[in-house]
């Protein structure tokens, strides 16, 4: 298996989003967010830019707890699903609301992979497969926080050799910045002392009408992808890179999420809607992955990433049992995710871009959520 290409921040990043480092106006404050069952205090950090956008992030699981942006009339609303208090993230059945996912985001088939001739058996927490890092993934860890001089928030976690049966002591560093160009920028970095596999992402559920304000079926989505990875009954990629042309998976032009989601299509039936990885056209430079427009509010979100794929998930397994902020019930398709990533099950698919990280190399990945109005 060929090792993943690891890269330093690219010049293209600066050219595309030149304002990212001009962040002196960002205000960062923090307060206690509650205690974990073993008595550790979690903190929550509020980042506010000069335009009044606000992101609240906790060092418990690196969760994006809230994200407030204006509609076309300037009215602010929180556009990510979540809970008002830490207890919600700990006690509720986890749909990974807002969480930082690792060591391996998405699914690994049959909860096992082979690396350097050694088979590693993982926790099977999604049928016979391993999902989002296993039983106690990065979303359930207390990360070490550091407030940066530019108003950014740095979170660090050491995943010890053998944690969730992944090899290597892995040091992960994730930095969140809220820029004055109305961008939430997430930089991921990691090093290891033993060959391992890695796939980090953020699992925020968005509703650009405002969290809890109905379904997301009217949102208009564009994905910069001509192919996607079809799945089997366990939602594990078959290995095929299938063209989207002529299928309900074609979002190369803006289309409402609900326009084709109920079509008689085998892949939609397997995912109970969209829950698939799209193969991005962008290459290794920071490039546009997705654009979402919510017509009634006028909110627009663009997603840029250095990753080769994005998992577009339409909240198919939300069923109303989870009560979120203000006691709102999060029902089916009340939120969508755009999880920038390497492809699911890459450790078992040698033709997919590799997720192997080797000692002496540094993993680096950037994703930017940019907000505007139509």
C-alpha cells in the first residue's frame, strides 16, 4: 500500500482565500462547559469575527457546538445541530453531532485491515464494520487546548499505540480559525512513531435555515465531483469509481437535496438517502468541493478542502429521538453533513488514495467553510 502524500500548506491556499491569515480581529473567549463522567472539566471556546459571526467549540471531542451566521436580512441563526450542554454529547446515542472524527473517519469494512503484513482487528460498532474510529473515538476525548495569538483555537491529542487497536503513538493537532472573510477554517496535522492509517474529519450537521427549523430537502447543493464510490449493503465502497452523469448522484449543477432522494435507485435505498463519498475533481490543492444555497434564508455555504473526497450525508438516520438545543427534536433529514475526507475503507482498497501515515512524515489537511448570502 503506497503511503499518503503529505503536504505543507500550499501557495494555492493563500491565493484562493487570501484573508485567512488576516485574523487579528477575531475575539476568543472561553468558559467551563461541564464535567465528564470521570470528573474532567471540558471548556467551550467562543470565536467571534469582526462581522459578528460566532463559532463555539469545545475541547470535548473538538465539537463545533454552534455556528451563528446571518441570513440575507442580517438576522443571525445557529446553523449546526447540537446540544446546549456537555451532558447532551455524552449521554445521547451518538450521531457525532459537530464532532472531530478519528483515528479513522467513516467506515472500515469487516472492522479490520492489514498493514505491513500485520492484521489489525477493530471494534465492530456499525454492524460488522468499524465506524468513525471505533467505540471510543476522538469525538469522546478531552483534547488539550491552546488559545493562539491570532484568535485561533488549537486542540492536541495523543492517541496511544493500541488505542482502539490502531498502531502507533499518533499526535494529532487541529486548529480552528474564524476569519474576517466569514470562513471557519480547520487545519489538521498529525505525526506517528509507527506506520498507521489516518482519516480525520469534522462531522457537523448543517441546516442553513437554522438548526431545528425543519428539513433540509429544499437546500440547493452543488458538488465538484464527476464520480462517486457506490457501496454495498453495509455501506462499504465496492471499489468502483462510478460516473454521476445520468444518476441521482449528479450534483455537478445545483439541485435540491429532496429532488431525487426518493427515486427508485439501488444506491439511495442502501443509504436510505445520500450517505456516499464523492470523488472530488480538485486534486491536492485547496479547491472548491461543495456549494449549498438555502433559498428562503439566502444563506450560502461553500466548502473548500485539500482532501480527495467528501461524504455527503443527509441525516437519514435521525429519527426524532434526539432532543437538541432548546429541546428541539432532530428528525430525519433535519441536517446534512459534508465530511471532507479520504475515501471510506481505503486501508482495504489499494486503488484508493492511501491513508497510510509513516514515521518521519507529517499529515496536513485543510478544510474551509465559507459563508455568504444570496
